[in-house]
């Protein structure tokens, strides 16, 4: 009986993840240079900008958060902004270390300076 309940709950939990579209993979990146830091979310969670540009995270929520990635780290703050300039193409993951699951990516694309 207990096994049946556990299996049923596992199946229902899996269906919920499928129905909501929840995955561990980043979604399509949004071309932007500003990410809003709101209560337990980065908006958009997956951003794209050109190499050499600066990403700005802007606090809009009511809770303390930080932004921590490979080579950059904001202080814990509740308001204001944090900026980081990305010079090399690649995908950079970041997170709030205060809230598990609060994460995002910045995809940096090469600049096209040829004018074509």
C-alpha cells in the first residue's frame, strides 16, 4: 500500500514538471543588458548580450539577494544595482547564494564589427 502511494506521488510530481515546462536547461536567452532581481527570481533568467557590454542586475523585490558567478560577485543587497562587464563570448551561469534554485545565465556573443 505504501509503495503504491509513493509511486503514485512520484508519477504525479513528474507530470507536474512536464505540464509546467520545468527543466534544468536554460530557456531561450533574451537580448538585454538588464536583469531584474525580484523576490526569488531573476527576470529574465537567461539573458544575452554582446562581448564587451555590461550586464546590470537591478534589485526590485523586498528580499536580500546577491549575484554570484565565475569571476563576479555582488554584495548581499536589497536595493540598487550591480554591474559586470563581459568581455569573452560564452555562457556564464550565476545564482543567488541565499535562495536555492534562484539562478540564471548570461550568454555572451561575439560582436560583429565588420558591419555586415
